[in-house]
């Protein structure tokens, strides 16, 4: 029988037969905010389908510094993971729960089978690729063309949107890690944004006024 949670979240995307197959093989998982789901270099055995919450996807350079690439939310999957699965590779990204998150984990052996078998799955994966490529290009544009204060505001706006809350619980150091800069720079720019009326700062919380 099709899992009720799966049907509620993906009925509009997938036909009943595919929903049934997903229900038969998928493993339900619940993770807490900040929990590591996938690390760079780790063998990939499953691909996520999100039910609730959000996951932060990061890259790491050879010095160990991180940069947020994008977020995935309810109804999404990580197509970089899918790409690695198809090439039988290890993970090239780090995935961390941005919020408390529920997801189904699908064994990688099913992915190619469903690509050939179900049009709805092919369309889902191709649309996911399209969305992720747009987000990656946006990340490149942000790095290349935006000032750091603009990058910071966009980052805060993105976090507020995926958390569905204008109040973000975070620290200056955590933001610095996400943007691959120093805490001192972030603290200075947060004060600038607050002075401009774009945010309000509280202890370990930031309210985004300009969404």
C-alpha cells in the first residue's frame, strides 16, 4: 500500500504505479537541524526525496573552507547526488539539514530503472536539473558580480525563505562559514544592513525585514 505521507507530497508529480514502487523501496528518515546527511567523498547508496524541512548543499575547497551552493526543500531532490549515482561515483557535495527534516531515501539501483520506465520520473529529474543549474548560475553571479553586503543580504533572504520564517536563528560565525569569509567581516556588514533598515539583530537571531 502506498505510504500516505509519500502520496500527500508527491501525488501531483508521480503516477500511482511509481508511487507504489517508491513506497516499496524507500526508507523513511528524520534528521535534526545541523545533522550531516552526506559528506564529500562518501559512497552514495541512496538519493533523497524531501517531505518536510530543508537541506543545505555545500562545496569545500582544498583548504577546508565551505560555500553554500543552494538549498533543497519539500518536493525536491538533489540532482548532483543523482548525477554522481549515474556515474557510480562518490559524493562531490556536503548535505546538512538546514532545519529539522523528513525525507525518503531511495536506493540508487532504482534510479536508472525508473528513468527508463516512468515519464513522470524523467520529467521530475530533468526539471530538478534545470532548477539546480539556475541556482548554481545564480551562485556564480553572486560571487562574481555582487558586493559582499549584497551577498550577505541575499543569503539571509534565502535562509528566511527556506525556513518559512523571517526570523533566522544563527550566529555571525555560522554565516561566515556559509559565505566563506571571516566573522569580523560578517559582523561589520550585519551592522551596516541593520543601519539601512534591512534587518534587525537580536542575540543569535536575525530578523529579515527586506524579503
